[in-house]
């Protein structure tokens, strides 16, 4: 697809000019597209307008500067072309749910709102392996039995947790047919306090019809009935974190939905062919109000 090369040029151009006065019109002109065609194609393929992408990349770079550089907030604001510290604070708070001062104080490289640079591989992943517009649905209550562990995004133990559970899944009785596996991220902290080095609880489990018998060292969990934005990840699980980065870095900040403080989870049904299978599909369910 010829437009992939054009998009790569556009994104590189944006990245090189984040500290300059840059508009979507400048980018479309640089790659030889009409403004209308460029913005329509960009939003349709990547799930956001070029202007939103530019603004969120500036905010992500500013967030890094807050954590890793000894620069005044007013200088960071002006470096990334915000008209004033107040305008920067309003834009920052809208994405990260805290002020720049609070973000620096928390010392957490937050996952929510963190807009990653879209390199060639990430661009292909977004175009081919993610449903950029989720299905909004109400999911009924679900009972599961499984095992629980602690992990971080940086030091991910989930493959080992799944391996242990799969070796012991035969001990679970009353499994609901057809068999469905669940990976549940327990929501035990505010979204703006969740980062790559922050430990969180994960339950890997199978759906059951009852809790009549619980194998030793296993736990029960009830996923509450509610409304969810459901994305589909396609392909190997090696790229699963990039799908989450799209959801939390692009879709959530761009959408008008309000997140709900319930657990998000993954569904592994008959479409899942194995963690390394390029034909695998899993659903990712994000709780919303």
C-alpha cells in the first residue's frame, strides 16, 4: 500500500518538528496530499486526527521531560508550543488526569495517555492487527476460577502464569462450554498511577458455571456485569502490549467515553490458536460507563 510509505514520511516529519509551529496542513503539503484527503485517511486508519496526534505526541514528550529533565514547567510548555503554562496544564490534565506539577511529583511514567512514536512496525500493527474502533457492548456477569499473580509491564510474568494455569486446568470442574479463558487485570489503583514499573494483580482463569469446588491454590473471581469497549487483537501475543498502547495512548484520550473503575480483561475463546500463532484473535474489554 503506497500510503504506508507516505504515512511513515508524515510521522517522521511530525516527530522532527514537534518543537516548531506545526499544523496538519504543513504535514499534508510535505507528503504531497491534499489536506482533506490526508486528514480523512489519517483518522480512518489510525483512529485520530493529525492535529490530535501532534498534540498528544507533544504532551508525551513533555511528560518525559517532566520526569527525566531538570527543566522548569514554563520552559517545557513553551518548548512544545503551548501558548502559556496555563494552557499546557489544561491540556496535560485532560490527558493524564493530573497537573504537570503533580505528574512530576508522582514520578510515574503513566501508561494512560502515553502516546508512543509510531515507527514502521507499530504503524503496520495498527493497520493490520487492531480493531481501531471498538464494539460497545454490555457483558453479563462472568464467574471464573484460576490463579493469581503479581506482575509489571516491564517485568511480565504472565506467560509463566498462564503456563502454570494450563498445566492445572484439568483440576477445575464445572467449566462452562465452550471453554473460554480470561486474563483479568484487577483495577486496584487510579488509572493515572499505572505505569510500566508499577506492580498490579492479574488473574488467569477459565469460565465456570459454579463455585462448588475450588482447587487448592486457585481463586475465584466474578467479573461484574457492565458496559465495555471491546477491541480485537489479531496475531501473536508478542505485540499485545502495542495494542494496549494504542488503546490507552490513542483511543481513550480521543474518545468521549468515561472509564469505569472496574477490571479490564482479555477473552481467549475458540479464535485463540496459540500465543505465537499469527491467526490468533483475542478480545480486550475496557470498562466504561
